[in-house]
């Protein structure tokens, strides 16, 4: 009887050990999520920039870093979170183009994947996770967001473009260029032009001409394009490229702190 118990116990132990080694082997086969570098060129709008950094910190993607590149007079020095994932470079350089700053930020990126992170827009906490999926799976080299809601702070009105108008406005890839995420090797071959208007569209066209595969992702819950009167791209919601195709939409969900930040900047926001 005792010998039988010993044999049974030994068999159970061997089975448990085999299962443990199997689990370890399977875990070893699952690659760590790639490092994603969010690049944020900025100048002369520290409050917007600090809010954008908060959205980065709230991202649920585990392996991320941020490069904050500030031209002009340093306004973020000592004001950013004490977080080793955030690298702040105060260049002290005079006004440069957004394209030139994006190139420098990409050069500083340590991640194999780069994500654009404009300093004046709203981002939901799943943005990095959702955009990186198609790149990690091998289905895309580049992703960007489509059909985003736009908030006009002056009027506190939320706008969206119907598909035909969206394709005319965002004519390269039918996506919002400021939301691109791509493998860093694409930037190594297709740099941004030295300009501050449509530099992202030109980069995207170069990437597509090289054979890069683009996946467009619905922007709902991930991105709101903020219009505040000092954007690099001058356009008026409801009027740009004609009035046909514009529609107002209900106010989307934003976390309380984010809504409070934007409503404080809008004379028309309901209190």
C-alpha cells in the first residue's frame, strides 16, 4: 500500500513539473511588447503640453516612453512628472518647422515604433494599445486614426466630417496625419519635410510610395482634435472646404479633469 502511494505521488509530482516547464516555455515564446516612443514637439503652450503629457501617463500600453522636444524659451522645465519614461529636451533653438522638430524627435526615439503625440489634442487611454495591434501582428507598418470628432473651443461645438468630405480634407490615406504610428525604420527612409503645414501628409505619402501598409482605425474614444485658434493648420469647423459634409455631434465622453481643462478655455462651454 505504501509503495503504491509513493508511485502515485511521484507521478503527480512529475506531471506538475512537466506542466510548469510547459508554461515557462510558452511564456518564453510570447515576445515582450515593443517599446513605443511618443514624440511631442512643442513651443509656447505649456498648459496644453502638460495636459497632453497626462494623457500619455494614462495610456494602458505597458512599454512606452515619451520624447518632449521644446523649442524657444523653456516653459516646461521642472513642471513635468518625475517619470523616467518621459525625456524632456529643451533645445533653446529659435522657431523651427514642425517637420524639423519631428525629425529630431524621431532621431531621439529609442522605441522601434514611433507615435505622433501632438501637444494640444485629447487622447483616450487605449490609443497606443489600439494602434500598435496591427503593427505587432504584422498586418500593418503604419496606423492612423480616422473619423475623429473635432472640438471648436471658441463655440464649444463638436464636429465630424461625413466620409466624402473627410476623404477630401485628409486626402492622403483618409486618416488624420497627426495620429500616425509607424515603425521607426520608415522614418529612417522617409524624413519629414522642413515645413509646418502638411508635413505629416507628405511623410505619409512617401511611406506609402515605399510600400508601407497603412491600417486606418476608428478614432472614437481614442482622439479628439482640438481647435483653439492657434493651430498650425488654419481651418474653420463647419466651413472648411465648403459647408456640405459637416455635422455637429453630441459632446463625447471625456474624463472630468479633461473636460474641466478644455471648458476653462472656452467662453461658450456650459458650466
